[in-house]
C-alpha cells in the first residue's frame, strides 16, 4: 500500500441532522501508483474525487480488499477525465477500501477526496440509483450517437428517401 504526501486533512464534520459525516483529504499521487484509504463506518457513502492537477481515478473495494484497475479487482469505479463520484450502498461489506490511482497520462496528480456518510440510510440499490441527487446526470443525445434506426425520423431525410424510392421505381 503506497500512501503519498498527505497535504491536508479536515476532521469529521456533522450536519444539522447529525447523520452525515464529511472527510476531506488533499493529497498527491504519482503516475501509475495507488493510495488507499480504509472506511469502517456503516451507512450509504458518497465518495467524490476532485482532480486539482492530473487525472486521478477512483476504485472501491469491499470486505477490506484493496482495489485496482483490473476487472474483478474492485466493486465500484469511476474513471472519468474529471470529477469522479461513486455511491457505495448501505449493503456494501465493510471495511470499504478507497483506492486512488494516478493515471499514467500525467507525471503526478493532485486531488481532493471527499467522503460523505449517511449512517441512517436504508435504501435498496434500486432506490439508490433512482433517488440519489448526487448521482443524477442529464445526458444529451447527439447526432453522432443516434443509431441508424433513427435515420428516417428527420422530415427532410424522410422526404428525400421517399423521392429517391419513387425515382428508382420509375426508372426500373
């Protein structure tokens, strides 16, 4: 387990309801290396990885297993080129191990790791996916991702297709 320079640690903060604990860590990770953090507290956990420099990626293991990027060696992951977020459900087996990986595309990565724990949460996985405001993302479908089945949905293309069909029928 490789833990690199820990720059700042903010202790636990409890919100007004008394059930959400927030930890924030600012740290640095070298290219191709992992830093690991262990979480034993029960509850629904929202883990957010905010890159300050470079491209760190987030991997989560259950039952004390240190995760890595290999398929089958982590329970949850978020590996975008920006802010990474994972919601670990109440039913995840503790301890949960948080792995931060320094992507090889950068010599080093500086990141802020935020951990929010809702110890009173009781949702099921399906409710978690449907109701979690932290995980809601609006996707905009672009022309590049529309399938061929949508080709004739444009009125202009539909018209041109009909005209071409008539011309071909007349010529034959």
